[in-house]
């Protein structure tokens, strides 16, 4: 197959358009409402339960509304947020004590029972939390303000697990909401964070609105990543849906919006030349592109067919189509992120070298593939998410797969990927996303590498060997042992094609210089600490 250029991608993308409303705000929109930041995020917000999906737009919503027991700073050091903690001498009991002044948005006090219920709900869906629960003997309230976690044996990742900065995040919510089953969305958005969600102004596909929580008591430390004081310095934040890249660029330049999370890479020179704008990468670690197959249904319930699909793909085509500018991407075969202590190209083969198509055709012919359609979900409303499935569909067709590329929007993908139904009944065979590099840096934090069947992340791979090695990694006490185990896990993950790592990239954000205090971090953007000049 010839190299897929970005221009070719744009032509192909035009064949799967998604009709989405675009609301262009005016400067008068916020009149009488105090200081208002108007932002265009990377996606429309439709799912508001941060325990229902790992979609970043839902995580971003979570950070607006909810708070966490712990945070992390730029040195990856765990810091208190809602709670301080103590550890028993035998390392088996962790006690988290809530700080004073914490209230839910409905005015009720935050209690330890609320937080225990929140942790338990989170632990049913998050891979790293599931591993923590494997080592946990009990988790209960020890009084109105004390959360007591008792372990079966010492486990060195307790604090790192509860403080993890991205999907799924251990957000705290009232017990009555936290008791909602994880597979069902919570009925209302009541947190204790620095902003309140205005449900009455929420228009999916149009806008989401947040107002400053006047009752929030921030920590006194300076804000850094997800730690420190979460001070809301503006009265409102409005997320406006604007899927057309050029429209969003024009709105930012004219001052009709203040912040653009993911401007098109192709249009960056225009923004960089504008003296009224800042353009910077807020997440310096970047993102890993992931291709995920559904292990429950044909054809990818057959490992031979998964391997043929792996051989058909290569990182360069995907990265060129997604990002285009090699300044912002990196080719590497590491499951556990490029340029980390656990990084390795072992097992990647033609994925990073290219030239695997002939081998893919041969492998597919020998696999017993019977022409079962491969349903690939192709979101057309998010610039960075439409490229990978379009390229993959082309490559898989060339290898001999019968591909059914179904045009949709990203929020539909986010909802549909949770379905375990067969593709003919509304399920799927393959989707693509990207994950923050800090979320894949080891075999425990990496949700996608977990292979514990129906408990696993969407796609539901099952491999006892990987799970045994993940357990061993969790118990490992030396970096040498961890490196060896990570290497063995990567080999097995490539062998079983648990998912396909398709390279890493970084995305700049752009904002008007009237905004100050925009924070870097592994889960940007956050809107606390951000002020707006008149």
C-alpha cells in the first residue's frame, strides 16, 4: 500500500462526515455572569459519569466537578488533596483522614462512608484499582472522617493507585451516587470540587456549563499537576461544541473563545503567528495511540486473525495521518511508553519497521478467516481520532479483510465500545483511541494491558500468563526485576495482540493571552488557577 499522506486522509475523512452543531459564541454571551472562560474542548461532552467511561472529555468534566483524596505533583510525588494519610508499621493498614471544610455541592458534608463507596465503585472498573483490591483485605469507614484500607500483604502502589491522574480517576461522590452500579450512569452530577455542573444549561452537542463553587475550600499549597490549591478564579467555564477546525481557529483569533484544547496541527503556524495567543504543549509526556480488538466475537476471537491484522498495520502511516508533523510524534514499539525505564521495541517487528503487508496476507490466508465483516468505528468529529481507523480500514482491506467502517461521532464510540453484544446487534470489532503516556508507563497502571476477561477494559482480552506476570510485577521490589517482567509481558501482549500500540504524539493547546495561570500536567486542561483579564 502506498504511504497515506495527510492530504489523502483529509479526502478520505470527507467520505465519513458527521453532522454536529456548531455554536459560535459572542462576546456578549457572558454578559452579567461575571468572568467567563469559553473553551472548545477536543470533543463534545455527552457521557458525564467519570466511572462509566475512560473518555478524556468525561475525565475532564470529572476534574471540574469532583475532587480526589490524593493528587500528584510534577515529580510524580503523591500529595494530600481531600485527605492526609498514615501507614501502620507493618505496612498493612492505610488510614486516610478527610480534611475540614469538605462539602458536596448539595450542601451535605463529605463523609468517610461516601469516599469508601466511591473507591469501591471505581475499583470495579479501573485496572490498577482492581489490582489494589486483589491485595486488599478490607476497605471501610473508621469514623466520620477516617477511611481505613487494610491489606492482605504489603503492596507498594497503594498511594500511586489512589492518586492516578487519569482515566479512570478515583473521584469522590456522595454514597447515594457511588452505589450506582458501574455499568449504569449516575443520575446527577454532585461532587465537592471547585466547580459545579449546571445541569439546567447542559445541551449535549452544544455546550456544557460550570460555575465556581463558592463553598469550596482549596488547599493552601501552590497548584501543581493534580495537587495543591484548586482555586477557581473565574465565575463560569463554558465548553462550546465546535467540531470544525477552521471555525474554532477563527473563533479563537477573533476572541469569541478563550481556549482551544486541540487545534489542528496543520493550522498551528497561523496561531503561532498571532501575538494575542499562547501555543504550548500542556502534557509534555504526550499520548500513545491504541488499536483495540474485541476478543469476544469473530473474527478477532481468533489469535491468528489478530496477528494478521497486527502485521497489516504500521505506526508511520497512522502517525502521519493523525499528526502529520514528525516534530510532534515518535515511532516506538513500547507498550509502556517511549523513553521510559520500561521502554522496549521487543516484539514490535513490522509495526515500527513497516513492510508487513505480504506477511499479513499470508497469515490471514492461513488463519481460517471466513470473510466475517470487521466492524470498525470511525469517529469523524475529533481530528486526532479519525485518522487511525481510516488508515487501518485501508490496510486491513488490502490484507484481505472484509471491513465495515461505520461512520459515527466520538461520543457514540465511547458509548458503543462498552457493549459486549455481537457486531450485528450493535457491538463492534475494532476501535482506536489514544491514552496519556503516564497512563501506560507500567503493567499495573496500563488499563489496556490487563487481560482479565470480562473485568478488563473494553475488548475484554483474557490471558492467564499476562495476569500472573502482572501480579509478579506488583510484588517486585527491584527495578531490574520489574524491567524483566515488563519485557516478558510485552512479548506476550504482542503474541496475543492484547492491543496495538501505534506510536506516541504530543498535542499543543492554544489560548488567548487574556488567560493566565494555565497549568501543565498529565491530565490537562484543568480550569482551576486560570484567571481572565478584562
